[in-house]
């Protein structure tokens, strides 16, 4: 699966391209033989069930957790976050979150706020980084959940999730990490990090097809299913199963997309997330250094590339970000993203609301030549 030759793809924070070799072929192969997993006893149904099992086992291996049943497949990170937030919180509960969260966290919380859940939003600093001590200080007696993004999709800032999770756990508070920007790109070990729930998309750092994602739920988290229905298990009972993953996986799953995700996970396991991380930090470092030398370019987020994910937001003087993005594509074939990136509070934190930013985000297949081409294009756009 390749990017057309006339383009340089730097929008991996939205969705990764290209995909590893074999992902597209796995999707094409699965769609030609996709039975309904768990719903029938014939060969094609069993084959699709095996695809799901293989992907689930690879997720467990990638994230260092023994029980693969705790990984629930979802349609994307948004679906996973909604299952976590709406499945746990009830009127009278209190939740702590941050000012750099994606709308996939903030919009469910705002809806629940209208139904009796109270929300504290802890402000991040001007780089988009939140202080763990301030998040912990916001916990109170009725706090049920602390929800934090692992890395901002705007500033790229990696948050101190380990300190937050451990402090919340010591206070008996559940934790949720939005790992949409880090899963597959930053090492995460769930055997060492005691987070209760972790949500991620399959189509970003995990390099799988769109329409895939997962929610990890540790044992002991009392989630109420957001959707109930057919699971293929205990069909004699009209009550939802109480065991994982079935209790949170109602309806026919995207077995075709998950077959592709499974191949992507196999690639990541062979390559190593630490290796991917090392390469992406080097690419971000080159972008940061190059942009600092271009007059008129304003870069947001931490200066240290090791404290960032792979999302890098910038503006060019007073130019409209949308126009800068269009010029990058039109003049150099650079594919970026411009605007508010579904994270308005992050932009308020950075001082870039309402105009937004231009965001570039390399991935594991991005080359240094492509980074240099991006910097060259920016030099041509920035004021002399």
C-alpha cells in the first residue's frame, strides 16, 4: 500500500500511510472469505474467528499483557473512549482531565456533565504539557476517573502518565489513557504501567486499516456495556455476557479490517516499537532544528524531541494555516493537516485558537529526504 509518487505524506497523526507490506493483501484476502466470527460453526466463520484471535494475541504481546481477552476491538479510538467514559461514569461522579484532550474525550465528558457528572479540566503549560502534581491535586473524594491523553495530537507533548496513573491508583481512582497518538509509536508496557483502561485506534501508529481500534480494560473495572446485543456466545440467554471480550463486543466485528491490523501488528512486533520510536524522534529532531532556522516559522510544543510524539504543529507568521497547508500541497506535494485538529482546548492552551495550526507528522516509513523537502518548501513559503 503506497502513497502516490507525487505526494510526500506527513499526516500520520491522522492516519498512517503507507501501511506495511501485506496489510492490503490481508484485507483483500479476508473480504473474499469473511464468515461471521463466532456466529456459525462452518469453516469460513471459524477462519474469521481465528483472524480476530491472532490480532488479539498480537495486541497483548505488543503491549506486554498476558490476557488477550482484556483487549476489546472497537471501530476506532473514539469508540473505545466512549465505551470507557460512558461505561464507567454515573451522576454524582467526578472526573479529572486536562486542557489538551481530543474531542473524543471532551465531548463525552461534556454530555455527561449535563447529566450530573462534574468535570475538572487541569490546564497544561504553554508547551501543552500538564504537570502530574496538578492533576493529582485535582482528585477529590468523589473522583471516579482520571482521563489523560498520552501525547497531544496538537503540540505533540508526551504527558507524565506514569506518575499520574500511579498516584491515582494509590487514591483508589480509575484511570484512562488516550493512546491514539502513541500506540505503536511509543513503547507502552501494560504489565508495568497499572492503568485501568487504555484506548487506541488501529489506523495510526498501529499501522492497520481505518475502522479498527481497541479498548484495554484491566480486571476489576466495572464497565457497563455501551452497546448490547449478539455476541455469538451464550445465545440461549437474553442477558449480555459478563465475560471479556464478549461483554463489550456486540454485533458483527470488522473481521476484514482486523485481519489487516493483525498483519500490521506482526510487522511492529518484528520491527520493535522502540526502533520505530528511535527513528521518529530523529525525524522530529530534524524538523524542529530546521524550522527554528526559518524566519517567521513558529513551532509549538516541547523543544526536546524526546518529550514529543510525532505531531508537530507550527504557523508561518500571520499566514492562515489553511493557506499554508494548501501551498505545501500545491507547490511541493507535502500532505499535512491544517486547522484545529478536533482539539479546540489544546489550541486555547497554546494560544492558537481559533485559527489553529499546520501540523506535520512523520511515520515509520518517512525518509530524511522527505523531511528535507518539507523544510525546503517551508523556506519558500515563509517571509524573507
